[in-house]
C-alpha cells in the first residue's frame, strides 16, 4: 500500500473531519501517501480527478473540531443511474472506476452510510477496487455497529433543543413538539427523548394513537403539569399511514412536516396550545462532541490498518467497547431500526413516557 484515497459520501455529519485526520495520521506509520477525493464519488468522475493531497497542515489545527466534511460530499443520486444537469440519466460507474485507476490508488477508504456503502461495494466488485468502509450517519441505522459517526452529536443537539424548549414550554403552559431527523429509524428521537425529559416520543417503528398522546397530556394535567415536550421522528406516519414530505423547487423530496400534523390534531381535540420546532440540519452540522471525535479517531486508525493488512471489502464497526471489522454486506444488509424489545424502549415506558403502541 503506497497510495490511499479517502472520500466522504452521503449526508454529512459531525466527526467526518476527525476521521479524515485520523486516517492521515495512521497512514504515516506505513509511509502511505494519502489523498482526499472531493465531493464523494463525484470527484472521481471529474477530469482531472478532483482531489487534494493531504499533509500535516491540511489535517491539523482545529479541523477535527469542526462539523461537516472539508472534502465535500454528495447524497444526490445513484451513480449507476445519475441524473445530469440536462435531466438525462446516465451510468457513471465506469468513470468512477477509471478515476480510481487514474489516481493509481492501492486502496480507498469510503466514509458513508448504508446507501454509499452499497454503491461502493458494487463499484469495488465491478472495478476490482480495494475498499474499506467507515460507517457514518446521524440516523445510526447501519447494522453490525452499535454506533456510527455523527449519531452521538445529533442526539446531543436534540437534547440541547429540548433543554431550551422546556423553559418556554413551562412559561406558556404549552405542548412543544420537536421534530428530529432519522429517516425511517427512531434512534435519535428515542435517545434524545429520554435524555431530554420528553413526555411523548414517537418513532416510526412503533404505532401510536393521537388519543394515546392526549390521554398522556391529560394525565399530566391531573398532576398539575400544564406543559409538555413531544419528540417526533421525521419518519413517523400519520394515524392513517401517510408519510409527510417536503417537496423542494428542484424536485427533491425529503421527510418533514409530521410535527405540524401532530400539533393540528392535538389542537383540534384539546384546549392545549402547541408549537412546533423542526430541528433539521443543525443535527448534522454541529461540532462533533467528544464521543464522535473518539469514535471517528478509532475507526480511522483501524481502517488504515485493514488496508495495510490487505483486508478489503470490510467495514469497521463498534462492538462491545472496541473496534472490529465485518464484511461490508453485514453493515448494509442488517439495516438497524429500533427494536420494540430493546431496553431503551422499556426505559421510556418505565419513565411514563408515551411511546405509542397503546
Ligand atoms: O440520512 C441522514 C439525513 O440527515 C436524514 O436524517 C434526513 O432525512 C436526510 O438525511 C436529509 O437529507 P438532505 O441533507 O438531503 O436534506
């Protein structure tokens, strides 16, 4: 291994820069040249290939304290069927493979979520690329790892929001609804809801009833508590099973709006005043907290060691308080949702939080 590449792919999150820094530092042990490919797979489609040489000045200093990814990333489109600026679809896979070969890379570390890992596994198989992947996603839905880079910070941001909402909820005797990200997974909502003292937590994995929420709020009233905090994951559906989406002017659709639906339902059926806060991308762009910096650093070191040993098609994972490696397929095929039987669901029940089901 003389020359390795790194790219970040999919939605950004906190801790990506820390992972890049860690990869660079560990690569020095093996005297590897490290290059950073710009904007995920897109950098490999450019001619000349869009990359920067990594060196001590580029990765040191305050970089690892910053959110986002200084290499850039993309979460738009599938390179096997990519929509160009002219609206036409084309297959960019050969171009990406060629980009890797033009750079004369001996290995590539892909930092991405399940979607990016799927794409790069396919590219690696087709082009015989030597890849290792590092799981990152605020949604924490990658299987085979207890944690992915970015999740912990996203939870911390949501908890801070709940801390702030508590004061204004109590002042106005209101129900404050906080809509958090997570796609189809409720990990952010569940973790943040428990840590942030929520009274109601709704996640896509567990059915709920508006009447169940109202019953909980009425019980609180009986105890003379006239304010409440409700956390809802963006992927929660309406009682009738409809998904709320925002459609942007460029045609992109993203989950969002379920918080407003809940507020409308509660206002219609009670005299409770509701307000909605949609947390959005602040969960992604925040400064990485200590946990994410540590996880990213540990993952980066291990990923370089895998390349150095010639162990390809592996994903690094966090299991039982340490880093291990698993087949990339293990990470992508075991998409991890909240399990109804997991202990945090019991914890929420035990705390009297309404979390659906009844
Ligand atoms: O997968 C990460 C995530 O932040 C989801 O939680 C969210 O639904 C989506 O990405 C938002 O995507 P975008 O950055 O394209 O708006």
